[in-house]
């Protein structure tokens, strides 16, 4: 795909999804999936409330139409129509009149950031509340306030989307993004939109692996998917959770539970050769949906890619995580990096040297002459020698790149040249 200005397209899609009030269930989540489905082939699944999914139960479905707090003059001093962050996500239906002191028990602010609205949820407990800026709270006068939350919490469904792109083999690469947050951009419209554009790009590319993209509500979504797809799990060979990938910070990668999975090594290799700052974190059972994919019974090779790690930027889970906080250039860089990572995984194979008794004579095969026109001819020659020496059917191209210190692209190109000239063959 021509990616000139491609970050602007990803950012524009984030802007399209930004106003939708999403949650772990409900029509906002469905509408988000519908719009994703306009861009990629997406199968939408509905799982009934009350369904047992391992140790969890699919919750009741939440929807909201309107919410506000009015003063005695009838002015909406807190208005859901201004920002869907104003209502604590999953607030139960409410209609009552309260004094300011009574109302304050249900209000949430960020005193250290007086102009920002916090994001709060009450998924698994029946409560209600409003979020507002500290300046808004300070402006409220002693008065009687009318509180209205026109929501519903009733038996329904949990909804998630799945895009399956078949490859030459049934072995899979899993890309997962949570799409349950309302108007929050880095966490996690950035992951949703980058994943959508990755799937769109891959539809037109030849694929060795089958790709499975999941657009799911956080935690309960991955638990539900795993409980319904245990037969699929053994086919997943690599996986990546995308979250907080649109800010201007350096890339940060959280390793799989295994710590030395092929995707861990591929990420580290690309970071090392990028010439840019990066951060690597060891696995921990706290974070995004990688902790479900990496739970002991599954132990899938699924890592997590961020730019700035969640909770490490002050805008996290606040109204300041808006469209200005994510940058088109950062979104495009993430998109390009993910394509490069997937290309490494696609191309990483094992070969066998078909002429292993001493070095084959490269000159008589024209390989030295072919190298002469390249400015990096010494690197390409060295890459061929490394590939010939280590292609014993046991070492992959990534193994060779790591041991040689050369870029994977140089090793892959050398292997392609040697294959073309009959010096390499399949490992088995």
C-alpha cells in the first residue's frame, strides 16, 4: 500500500470512532465493530449474558442514551452529551435529587489536572457516578441537583469481532486490540485503528501464515474468546497485543511469558537495528490481554507492543487522551513497524546448505559479479557466507541474523540469492 500520508488516514479513522460511547458490551461496541467491518472482512460474534467462560461470567449488557446533572435553574452542569467520559461507564439507571454534599459522593475528578475529566468504570458492581474536571466541581454551588442517567443494564450479549485471513498454512499469527474504551485515543483507538489498517494491508499480500485479528472488550473479551476457541489455540505460533501505539514516545515491547519466543527475538532484532531508542519489558501478569493469552494453561507466544507504556503518561485514562495526543506520524511508524515485524516472521525459515563441503565457489555462479553493482556488496557477501555456514537445517534465518550481527533483511536476501543458484534447499 502507498503509505504516503498513511498516518493521516489512520488518524482520520480514529477521529471517526472517537465520539462513540463504547463499553465492554452494548451498542457502542457494536457500532465500532460495524465501522471496522466496512474496511475489513469482520465476523461479529454475540455471546449471551450469563454464559460461563472459565472462572468468569459474561456480564449483563449496558447501554446509555443520556445522562446529566441539573441545578435548580435547570442548567445541565454535567452533561453526557458534552463528553461520554462524564458518566462512570456501566452506571446503573438513576433518577433522584441530591444536595451538593450528597452528589459529591458520586463525583470523580483529577485535582492534579484540574481541566481534565477522568475515565472511571463500574463493570462488575452496580453503582453510578459522574466524572468531571476539578474546575467544574469547584464551580458547583450549594444547591439541589437533579441527577438522571438514562441507561439500561439487562441480559443481552457480549460482542466481539474477528477477522480471519487465510494463508498457505493453518499456523496463525494473532493480532489483538481491545475496543471497549469510550473517547480515549491512545488507549485504545490507536491499537484498534492500526490493527484495522494492518488487516487491510495484509489482504492484498501473499501470506504464509493465517492471520487472526481480534477486536474485543478488554479482559472479558479475551477470556471469552479463549473459552470458545480452545481448539484454535495450538495453531497460534506468534501473537501481538496492540495498545497505546499512537503517542510520540519510543517503542516499548513487553515480552511473552516464555521470554524467548520467536516474536520476542524478532522484535528485539528490529529494535536493535533501528537506531532509535526503545524499551523492553519482561513479562508480568499485569497489563492488557496478553496476560490472558499467556496464562499457564495456554502460554501462547503473545507479546504486547506500546509506545509509551500504559499508566506511564499523565493523559492515560483521562480526557486529555484525545485526538491531539495521538500523532499521524507515530501511527504510521507503528503501522510500518508492525508490517516489518510480520515480514520477518513470514520469511523466517530454516534451510540446508546443498554444498556443505567447504565454501562453494561463488564466482563461477556469477554471485560475485552480481554483488559488484551494490554499494553494500561486502555486507551481502558476508551474509551469503553466514547463511551457507549456518544453514544446517537447524538454524533459522533469524538465528543466523542474531549470530552474525547482520540485519535480517540482508540475511534473507542472501538466502534468496543462494536458493536461486541452487546452493540452498529446504531443511527437510
